C-alpha cells in the first residue's frame, strides 16, 4: 500500500480544517490504526488498515491498493485503485480496546488518474444524489433493519428465544441484551436510532434508524451490520442478515422510508391533497411502481431473497400501493397533524442483505423518473391484493414482482432505468455475478431434493 498523488481536477481536495479535525480526534482517542472501508458490488464490506503515522498523507492523497480480487471493482489488467477517505466518516470503533484504539473511515474509490471509479457503489450513489440536487431536491431515507441472532450450540435450530412480535419478555434475555448493546454502540458512533423491538420470528429483531441523507445512511447501514455482528460474537452468536434463514420463520426485510425535501420543506407534503400527499410524492410513487419489477435484482439480489417474497409473510409480491395494508409493495403512512416533515413513502420489497448504495440509487432514480415524466398514479388498493384475480390486478395496473432471481435477472437485462442509475460498469458486473449465482444454485442438489427423491 502506497500513497498516490491525485488528479487535482477530479474532485475537491479535502480542506485543511477537515484534516486537522481527524488528526486531532485520532490523537485525543489514542488511535493507532485506521481501517479504510469500502464495499464490493454486492455490498460486502472490504478494507485495509493503516497506522496513524500514515493518516495525514492518506487523507491528502488517498491510498493505493490492488482491487483485482474485489468483486466487480476492476479488471485484473487494471487492478490499481485509490481509496480516498471521507473525513466526515471518522469514528473510533467502540468494540476495540480504548488503548491503542482503532478507528474507521469510509472511502470513495478512484482510478490512479484521480477519476471516480465507475464500479464504486458510493460513487454511484453520489451521482444519483447529484441528479436530485440539480432538481433542487435532497433525498432522505430511514430503513427498518430486520435480522436474526443465530446462537451457536443452541438446540432450538439456532434461535435463542421463543419470543414474538413486540414481546417484552423472553425465555432468556440474550437477544434483548444484544439488541440493546447494538443500539448503544450505534449511538456511540453517531448513528441515531428511532425504535428497536423483537420481530415476528423467534430470534428475530428489528432496529429502525432515524432518517438521514442517503449517503450517510448507506454508510450507516454498512456500519450497522458490522456492529450487530461484533456485539453478538462474544456471546457466542452471529447476527445474520440472510433474507430468509429459516423456512418456518418470516424473512428479514429492510423496509425503506423515503422523502424528498426542497430546502427545509418536504416536497411530498401538500396540506390540501388527499392523504396530504403532494403531486411530487404521487409521481415519485408512480415511478417506483413502474420500475419495481426490474429493480428487484438490486432490492432483492440473492437467490434466497425470493424465499422471503412469498404470500403470507407480510412481504410484497405485487407492485401495488396502499395506505394501510402491510402486504403491499408501497405504503404511505397515515399523516399526523403538525408533522409535515414526516409525510413519506415506505418501500417494502428490499431485504437486509441488499447493497445500500445501489439500493438507494435505484429507488431514487425510479422516483425521479416518475417526477420528470409526470407519471400518473392509480388509486391506492385498500383491498387484499392476494385475493384479487389476475384480471382485477391487470385492470388496476398492478404488476407481479419476480418470483426467482432468474426472473429478476431477465427483467433487469433490458432496463434503461438500471443502466442510467448504476452505470454500464456496475450493471454489467452485477448481472454477470447474478447469472453465475443462479447457475450455481441450479447445479446444487438440496437437502429437500435428497430427502424427497433419493429412493425413487
């Protein structure tokens, strides 16, 4: 790893005050190592550590690394990449010792020429945020993150409790204690938490983050997963964000609440409109509905994701919107008088294993497409969509979401929206990765097949 001079025309240099703040914070907290964090195309956290003596130089010039083995980041013949730290993301890692402490910085990935990497999810999200900014809009998101604690050595299929939705007691308090410590650690790292509670499944929990701008939130989601795993490990457990790890339990979603602001005003609010939802908000929803099926390769990117998108599991299988039914794809929460800033759209398809940078990018791009094209929004469906016939669904303009990863890939292949939002490099690399995953899955003989067919 070496320091590399950057192209001065590629992006604004880090200001001296930012460098001074990070260096001062590192000294105050006895930081000796700094982990430089970024993700691969699937949202898996990657990175490497530098010593504090290297910190100032890396803040100014970035740090070079070999990106050839990072999924989707670069080709083998163009392996040199530059990790450029974002000083606003400096945080000490609370689970590491306070003496000779360890901190982290999220990084943007650049080429040696100093240009933004076309394969970096953080850069992709920056580009989509810029598009919204050019329309005078700021994009805010607030995810509800569900996950399971898989306790090693348990005789209960990996579940540490038998509690259910919103339960305040459990057979043992391991899960509740781990969730509490996770919340405290997140807040210690500057990530505000709105709610936390036990979910429907045994061993399943949910922590809801308070709304932030999309880039900060994407970083926070990645941090959340690290924190949950680090807190669970000393207790002999593992925090899994697999979309549906247990066949007899609900899956883990990441319902994403979204809003657009013009300055200090919520662009989704209209005091005189039905549901207090503005025309901008309605067009945003229309864009989400129009592109929902083709976006599933991002919102639900794994083979296992489609085990969650099943009837009866409070997960959507149709591109419908409503004000109340929790089985629909899109929900507009009930307006509370005096809370204009809280008018928002909830998108319920994503699972907790999505790449948040790409997820927020495609959701924003779809919504903006609806706004730019003045897409009309059909009336909300208050009836149970699962009881409607195909003819009724068609008449109401409700499309089906894909039922498998293979179907999601096929729907995405010709998507102009995804190519615009993600860029050709990410689009091609993602689809190549997903085709390989589907092929590997098809070649796998499952325990179910062996149990059912072995003795034919």
